[in-house]
C-alpha cells in the first residue's frame, strides 16, 4: 500500500482543521471562526482503500507576540520537516497579501532543505465566483513551483476526493504505521479539553479567544460514564466575567454543548463540571504552557 505523512500548513483561519475533519469524516480537530484556534500538532490517520495517510494539522503561521504563539509557530515549522508532502493552504476569498507571501516564503525554506513536494490548496472556493480563482493561482505560481494546485472547499468537501487521489499518487509504497481503528493520537483528556475550548471560543469575541485555555482537573471513567472536572483558564478578571456570562449562562451553555459532543465522540455518558480560573500572564509562562500541553 501507499503510506506517508502530510503536513497541513497555512495562515490562521484558512480552514486547515476543517480539511482534516472532512478527510477523516470525524471531528478530531476543533474549528472556529477566530484565528489561532489550533495550538498544537494534531495527528489524524486516513485509512483509504490502498493507502494509509497520516495527516498533521498545525497551528497557523503568524507573527508571534506571546511565548504561546512562538511555540505554536515553531510547532508548525517543525511539522513541515517531519512530513513527506506539504499541503499549503490559502483562501480564495482574498488576493495574496503580505501574510500569505511570508507563509509561502517559510514553506520555500522548509522544502529547499528536504526537496519535498508541496501542493497549493486554494480553500473556500464555495464563497467566490470561479473567475476569481485563476488569477489567484497565477499569482501563487509565481511564488513557488507547486507540485499540484487544487482549488477546493474543506467545508462542503468539493474536490477533496480529487485532492486525496493526487496525494496517494505522490506517496511511496510502505508498511502501514497505524492499526485500522486508530484515527488520532490525542488522548480522551486532550479531546475533552479541546472540545470545551471550542465551545467557549464560539461564544466570545475580541481578545478573549486568545486568552482562553482549558485544563482537565479530573477525568474518571466508571463503566460507560466519564466524570470530568475542567478549568477554563483566562488571563484577566474581566475575561472571567465574560466567560461566565450573566447568571452563568454563557459557561453553562458552553458546558452543555461540550458534553453533548463528548458523549457522541466517546460513546459514553459524561458528567461535566466547569470552573473558570484567572492565571495572569499564562501565555508567557514556560511552565504553565507546558502543563497546558502547549
Ligand atoms: N465557507 C467556507 N468556510 C470554511 C471553509 N473551510 C473552513 N471554513 C471556515 O473557516 C473558519 C476557520 O476554519 P478552521 O478550520 O478553524 O481554520 P484553521 O486554518 O484550522 O485555523 P487555525 O487553527 O486558527 O490556524 C471556520 O469558521 C470554518 O468553518 C470552506 O471551505 N468554506
Ligand atoms: Mg486549526
């Protein structure tokens, strides 16, 4: 069979995690309409008819301000080194800007060392008129000699099968690395923390999304029941009030949505208790970042 590792690289919010979920037909990476949602490398295994492809979703490439962001960008750059093939994702909704050029430049440096193939993925084509895609392809072709250029929609699945065909073609023959039933390397604890973070992200705005982390304080399985206690970590008291919401409504709603999603994904009943903790400056704290899994 064909096997190999594909890193999904690009600026924040272009749709990398959405593509991973669409390919795997399961939601293993959280998604939001806010940039910098993904903070770690997320591994997902696609078991295709004659191929096993290991996908590595990464944090978006951006100019880092906090130590958290430096670690995120480092993770994305390191992941490029581990991959046999790169998916470099951009959006069809805007012409190539300075941030896109900077991202392509970082990819160029990574592949010039390893000589590996890179596909340009033009995502979100469901949002634009077709006539806008060709000039966009032209401008990206001037930046790098792409192995393939694939316009697609990670959200609707348009052209994703075609992408997978092209991907299998460039991979080499090899032994499967993972058993048939393995889909991700994330633990249930990590998945739980991420699902809670996603539900919080969907309900807050401005600087709050960047300031939220989730820590699992207790995860106990009792037969078909999981008891989970988790803390939502924020940077400031004012953010704590926002996350909790009036009469605790925002936190309660996030908890309910998180519980429903966990019950589906884990196939068990979940009792979830959420708290909110202020840890001022956590994004600059080496030790706290490591404890939080970043
Ligand atoms: N219309 C449309 N929206 C999309 C598509 N792909 C992703 N999105 C939306 O774009 C937003 C960002 O998607 P993500 O998958 O979280 O993007 P990401 O690249 O993983 O972002 P970071 O983790 O922050 O780097 C979400 O609101 C998605 O629903 C697409 O093909 N079409
Ligand atoms: Mg993401």
